[in-house]
C-alpha cells in the first residue's frame, strides 16, 4: 500500500470530501486582486481578466471605459439598466463573432450588487463568467426514502456532447436562474425540462440552503450562488431525460455518493457542494468527525 | 403608524431576521485588531482585551509572557498541554479570587487551533471568553410534526436566577462541549440534564449543521461554533426542567417563533442563529424572499 493510500485510510469523511469543495474555491484573495474590477454606477459587480478587459474595452466602447484607477466601468452617462444593456449588447455580439465569447445561449442574465437588489445591467449569459459577475442557479437533490429509512439520491449523467462538463455526474435537475424568474418557479421549469418531473411533484421541492464559491473557470472568475432544494420522490418514480442535456439517471445510496465524491472527480464540481450540504443536513456527516467545522464553513465561502 | 413601522412592513422575513444574526457578529475585523493576540506554540488561538492581558500577565506570570510583538504568549518552555494547563491554573484561580474572572464553573475547556485539532491548553470554562478562545457547543431544536404536516418548536425559558441571559427564551437543550466529549454524547447528556429527555429518544437527535459567530460579550471576544441538532419528538412528549436552569417549556409554531425573533429580543442571541438555520433548512424561509443569500451566509461568518 502506498504512503498516500495509508494516509487517506485514516482521514475522516469530512477530510476526504474537503478537496471537492476546495476545487470550487480556486480564486484566492490574492488571485482575485489580479482581476480588473468591473464597476457599474460606483459599485463593483465583477472581475475581468486583463486580456478580456482589453478586448471588451475595444468591442464595447459605446458602453465601457477605463476609469482613473484602471478598472473597467460602464460609462456613467448611461444611467439606467436599459440604457446600459442596449449599449453593451452589440459589443458582446461582436466578441461572440470574434470567438472571444463562446457558448452563446441567447439567454439574458441580470447583474446586481447582491441577490434581490436593484438590477444594474443585463447581459447574455455566456458573458457572465468573463465579466466575473455573480450568477445564481437552482440545484435539486431528488431523493427517495426507502422503507427502512435509508435515503437514495437520483444522479444524472450529463450528455457526452454537452458543452460544459460532458459526461460528468450531476443533480436530478439544475439550472441557471434567468432574469426575472423566482427560484421556486425556475425549479418547476427545470424539473419539467430536464427530468420530466410533473409540476404536481416539482412544487414539493423544498428550499433548504444556499452554497457559494469563487472558481477559476477557464481563467475567468466564476462566482456562483446555488440555491439548494430537496425533492423527496416516490420510490417508484423514474426520471426521464427530456431536453437532450442528460444521458441517463441512476439512483445511488448516500454512502455510495460520498465514496464516489471522495475517491473520484466524476461529479460536476459545483454539484459536490450541494450534495455535501445535503449530507450535512441529513446527518450523514457529523460533528463527531474531524474536519466537520471546516467542511461546513467552506460550503458558503464566497459572499454575495 | 410610525415611519419605522411602515418601513418594517415592507421588509421580507430574511431582512427582518438579519438583525438577530448581526447582533451575534459584533466583533468587526477592525474591532478584532484592537484585541491582544493570544499565542500558544506559535499559533494564534485567542484574543484578549488589553486590560485583561495586563491582569493575566501578572497573575499568570508562571505561564504567560509578552512577546516582542506585544502579544500574550504561553511561555515556550512549556511544551505540552499538561505543562501549560498546570502552569496557568493557579493564576486563573487568583483572577477568580480577585473578581476578574466571574461565573467560575469548575469545568475544563480545551484550546486548540481548530475543531478536532491538537489540544494546546486546558483552562476553566469561565475564562474562555476572556481569553477569546474558540468554544464549541451543542444546540438541539426539539420539534414536533403535527398531523397536518406543520412543525412546532419546543422553546425553553431560562431561569430568572441564571447567571447568563436570565429569563430569555432558549432551545429545548443547549450546552457547552466539555473537554474530550463527542458532540453526540454531549447532546444525550444535556437532553437528560436539561429537559428530562430519555436517552432512547435523545439518541435520535440528528446533526444537521454548524453556525458560528464572533460577539463582543461584556467587552470580550466570544467566538463560538454551535453544532445544531434536530430532534423530532412525539406529539405527546412534554419536556420537564430537571437541573434548575430552565423555568418552563412551551411549544411555538414556527411562524410564531419567526415573528417573536423578528419583533423582539426575547430569545437568547445565539439561539436565533440556530433557529434561523432550522427555518432555512425546513423551507420556512425561501430564496424567493429578498435578503435570503445574506441571511444564510451570515449564519457561519466566523471561521474556525
């Protein structure tokens, strides 16, 4: 047995899972300082890589300028979210045509100072991580409780041709929160689209938590808050992939999910935060285990 | 109707509860910098007020000294937890006799770098907040689920003669984690002592979370991590005060608890964090409400 294997055998479950959370928090305070601040109306709402800042300042000249401190700001003469959004849109489309913004979705994301606060700008979703703007999503833990009380989690396998994280294991249902949609509404919509969960069942999804992280994603500062939902499903319910984004669904015991997360990188990274939060809330991970406090605190490291 | 009443009527539940969490986080980074670091074996484990640092350096001269940077450190020639604990104990008793340390309990608390890490020193519990050392406790949400699915929380009223927070509303059971005891064991012990919950029922308490805070408490830096447990009780169970610390128990609907917390300071401050965490996990507070993200993130502000 190798030295590494010996060491890992003595680690607690929280210690074995900690690397999955750390992998989502790869923007350290020092790394964050190397990004270019993105300012709207005097508020810092994002973080651009220096190379993207250069490209954006040129392509989106009608909307953006460099301020005295070197930050990229939306021109102050644009005083409303509508005016700013109209001014920046052509430049973002040009950056798409130039191959700078990839994965265009024709989906609008709002930029604000914090969750539920005034919307300052609306941009195409594919530009959100390049702008380093906080994004929000919903993740649904779909689970069943067996007759003996044990729980099993429905796990999706992402389609092999999916643009992001192809083939990785994923939640029953997850999706970005579009502009103007309440999280509860988004859950019902995604349940239907991604797993053919009827609305009568989807409305039972219970909001239970929020996790957050700041991740270096292709060199960008991806800052997300994920709203976590628990959806207890009937034992005979079988989800069906509907929109081509999911290849298949499979049910895992919670112990098997923990083991899979601890020993592989098979799960989509940010799903690990939501599943670890599930394991904490349902008592599968306990404060009798070393590393519990650090694990729990690491689930919400990035402030809104 | 006053201007204040008009304004509060438009706030969401998370926004109305936020002040209860803020009241537990009154040590700002700036305030923290005004404390004197407490160092053991090169690790910062606490924060002393300047006046207590002066008193402790004199009374505990056998164990403590000022380092070159102005911090208070345990003398480096004391190389084990036992040696340090033996050396500091007489000085702490003298500070008790001089009226500096109040509320002596004859209960030993361990000081470490973080939860589950090597114990560096053991001190009397009454000195923990004066030393600004991280302490750990268990809090149990005792609740019942009625036939219609709604939940009610058992709430204790602290005895009027209790030394800390007399007469305040409290959890079914809560207590500091003594040296060497696992949280799960502490829950069972406190359940029996504080509410006459039999062991067969107490072992069903499920670990669900941890909250943390850094509070200015009588001028000291009180830094606590509370392990949260949910204990679902039979509808006909009635807790009985056992050790004189609780005056009475009463069952509240969750809505009534939220309203009481939002409109009064009747609950012991740190209980509010644990109860708000309960409300989040059980879906009584939702991300459809403004202020949700801030509320959830504020529950674990102080790192271990």
